[in-house]
C-alpha cells in the first residue's frame, strides 16, 4: 500500500425536482424549475431543466417531489439517482 493520502472528492450536487415521466423500468424524468432575472429587462423568467434519473426501486410516480443526487454516468443520459421521495 502506498502512503499517499486519498484525494478528497468534491461534494455531490443535490437537486429537488418533480417527476414528469416514468416510462422506463428504472428511469424517470424530472423537471427542475427556477426563476431567473433577465439581465437587461429585469423581469423574471422561468427556466426549466430536464434530467433523466435512475430510480432503483421503481417507486416514483408522476407528480412526486424527489431529491436527486449526482453520481457517476450510469448510461448515455443518466447522471443522477433518486435519494428520497419527499411528497407523493
């Protein structure tokens, strides 16, 4: 064994989102909405980002509020996994 210390990993991102689609066996799609102020017009606009998320147990349903954590790449599009379901 080497005496080198283990490099610290950066903290993983945690995201809250609403499940919008659960068509695959262990994959759900969530949408994260945020309000962003326009730099010139100074009005708020709604930005929506869609993520494909790994749901190991298959418990998520459309409309659930879920907490999602960043992980290693699981497939071509999946980079996150479900940590917990906050609201059914």
